[in-house]
C-alpha cells in the first residue's frame, strides 16, 4: 500500500511540474520574438526587455543590416526596429521598436544556474514559423568561452572581433542550441532570464552554442555605443546561424531529426571526433576525390544526435525498429544498405544492451551470413570526448555458405543516455576482381561495377565516420 501511495505522490509531483512549466511558457511566449534582417536574410530570436519598446538579441544576427524586422507571436504583427545600444564583446544588441505592441518585458537575474538545474528557452530554430521550446542543464567545466571551443573557432572569433573569448559563459548540456536560437532568452522555471542564447557557430557537421550570462544585460544598458561593428567575418563564422532554413523534418516518438545543412567533406573534416580515423579513410578512398562528396546533416532537436548521410538520402522511420535510409545512386545493382537507430536509455548498461540488440537485428536482416570483425577498421576501445560522448566504430567481414561475401561498417554512440546506432552493409565483389579493378585499373564491365560500388561505399562510410553528437 505504501508503494502505491509513493507512486501516486511522485505522479502528482510530475504532473505539477509539467503544469508549472506550461504556465511559465505561456507567460514568456508573448515576450519572445523573431528577429529578421530584410536586406541580409538573417533570422534568429530576441526578447522584450525593460519595456515594450526594446528588444535584446545577438549582435551577429543584425550586424551589417539596415532593415531589421521584429515578428511577434501574440499579437501576430511585425514592426521595424533600429539599433539603440551595442555591447560588442558580449555579442549583444538592444533594438528600439517602432510602434511596438504592448508586450510585457521579461525579468532577469545575474545568478548562475546550478549544474543540476533545468533551464529552458523559447525561440525560432531554423527560421521556423512557430515558436519552439527546449530544456537542458548547464554542463560542468571551464566557464570561459575560450575553454569550450576549438583553436580553429577561437582564431575565427578573434579575427571577427567578437564575442570576447575570455568572457564567462553558460555551458549548455544535453544538446546545443539549434541555428536560429541566438538571442533567445534562457530562463528558469519561474520565467526569469538567466542567459541569452548565443553561438550557431558552424564547426563541420556540428554547431556550437552557449549562453551569455544575463549579468551582461546591465553592461548592455550602460553602453554608449550605437554603431554596429560591421565585421566582415560574421557571415563565415556564424554560417550555421545566418543560413538557417527549416529543412526536412523526420519525426518518430521523441525523435525529431531536422536537416540543418548540406556541406562537403572538406568542410566537415574539422570536427570529426576521430580525426586520424577519418583521415585514414579519406586516404583509402582518395581515388574518388572524397573531399568533394556532399552530405546532408540531420540533427535531433532534443538530444543533439547528428546523422551525416550522402546528400539526397531519404530517411524512413519505422516504429519499434531501426530506421531505413534510402541512399542516392544505390539500387539492386549497387547493393548498399544503411540502418539507423536513435533511442533513449536509462543507464550505460541499458545502452550496451541496445547496441547488442541493434547488432543482432542487423544480423537477422542478412540471415545465413557469418560475421567476423575486421581489426583494421575497428576500435580496440570506445573513444570518449570531453563532453561525455562515448563512440565505438567497428568493421565486419561477412560470408555465407555459398561463398557470397558482405562487409559492414558501424558507428555506435552514447551521450546523456541517448543511444545512436548506424550501420552500412554492402555486397562484396570477389577480392581478386577488386584488386584487378582498383589496383591494376583493368578496364571491363565488371570493373565498372566495382568502381561504382566502391565509390558509393566510400560516400556512405565517410558519413558514418562523422555521425555522432553535436557539441
């Protein structure tokens, strides 16, 4: 009986928390706006601050623009705006709105959220029409912006002139902010703003973001600068932010994979979690000029899981089993398959079980094939990244009783109790034929097949090497 009572208590607490956040979102929503630059085509988020006449957003969103438009959710109206104050080092700008509707300003606090405290944001990721909510916690670690970005991005920031890499920031766990959420208010359960969304930095397949502490709003209010810096490096640095457009969205259960951009392999190299492995694979397939391969990057809005697939691939979610991916240029004559699974777990042990079940499921799809690991392209132990990402990559050689052979390459990744598995499988050509065609470059119809199959395989496998979780 006590157990039943305890369950009921916890259930009531859960419902109360959900109702409270619904109330908070309803209160904050009218004060959150979309910020658009008509002349430069940028789109992000902002919020009403101090009074209905003023909007705070990220400086990089409007830098270089002379036509700024504010779109309100409630009432659904649009107004023009101009720059009132600039705080360059914190990447903040205060806008004055012409004929602003009577919308309440949000309160803010200089306190820093604790590591285990859930914080929230509302905004317009990827230039969506409707407002969206996201929740996360602050990640433990170094507070300075420079401590949380690569040397490549750090150099770009310094060349751009802002934001200041020595500034303290709020590190966002669970997921990174999607492009378009720069300038969004990051608030607590009571709707008090604790930080301002920032980032949208494009770093290969990933995008990097953080929060500007709300204490910087005081400095913004004290600023006497009204001229934007007009940095020439802003568009290149914040490409993921400024080019944000809502791509294809694939939804199944709690997973919402959105195509956030398309890039070449050469543009994606910098943020591979395994630089050496990717470099070795690219060298192996150098004959196909892999640096020119184009990839679609899909990101799960809830977890930051990032799937990198050949441009033009189609994702087909299937309830209760791994998703199927239809690859461009692949047919019955060029047999390559790609399977993907994205699922929440409750422990690392559960994630290990999911990875085993995923591999067993793949094995059943190719019944009669005996699989052996290929140590040349398999990790000895999983790789661990500074943000808690665990990733393992394996290669497999398969053969059946009739002498037919297959080959498989997989990525298994875990972060914040979210499991991501992706495996590609291909029908293998006989080894002697592969050697004739690829090493000795014999010209024959059979070799044309080998070349096309291997080129498509290179395309898929290099994408798997980039698949994982955004920073």
